């Protein structure tokens, strides 16, 4: 899969550079460098499922910038317009802002004009009191929709026993 940086740049408030088929880079007005993209999932589906990531490259505290949200939204829109692949995400908990990240996914989804064409399944995974927010977004017209949703729900249910986690 190769996403179109040209289509992304038609709508993006910041100029986006394509690093690889599914990875991008942009710099904000405050000089914050972000790397955004997708890599093939190795655990959940192994085929046509991608983990999404957002990386503040220099790991500096970024001032609030609504244009970052807009760039991410444009990249996600290009992903979902491309085909019916599944997007998975895990909100990085290292800086204790994982709940903010989870809220951003929900906000993007709630504000996406074509959200009626997508399904968001989110989950809070508890690793011995350490909450990890994760989720899956897929198109409703995915030919394997029901199987994917059932597998995701079963995976979320199975996680505590697989990773020896305590209940929340």
C-alpha cells in the first residue's frame, strides 16, 4: 500500500514529506518535527491491518497546535479512502499522556465527516494497574467486518490471561 502525499498535501495545513510508502514527516510552525505513519501489524491480523503511530521526533513539549490534529486527520482520511485495511493503535503511556491521546482518536473519529462509514472499537487494557489505551478503526464495508470485530473483541478479552494482567 502506498498512500498519496499529493492528496494529503492538498488538505494539510503543514507541508508533509513522504518518507516511505506509509510514513510521513512534517514540521509545525513551532519547529516541532513529527513522524506519522503506519506499519504492518504482526500480532492481530497479519494481513491488511496496520499499526498507526505519531512520533514527536525530538520528544520536546509541544505547545497546543490544532494544525497537528488537522494533519493527522488528513493522513487518516487518506488511509481509509485508500482501501478497507484495518487501523490499530496503542496510545504511548511513557509520558503519562495516554488518556489525552485516546481522547484525540475519539475526537478525530467523532468529527470525521464520514464516520458513519467506519467503526471504532476502543479498549482499555490493564497491565497490573498500568492502563494502556488501544483501539481499532475499520471501514464498515470491509468484506470481513464481522470476523474482524469478533477477533478484536476476543483479543481484548484474552489479553489479561496472555499478559498476566490484573483486572482494572
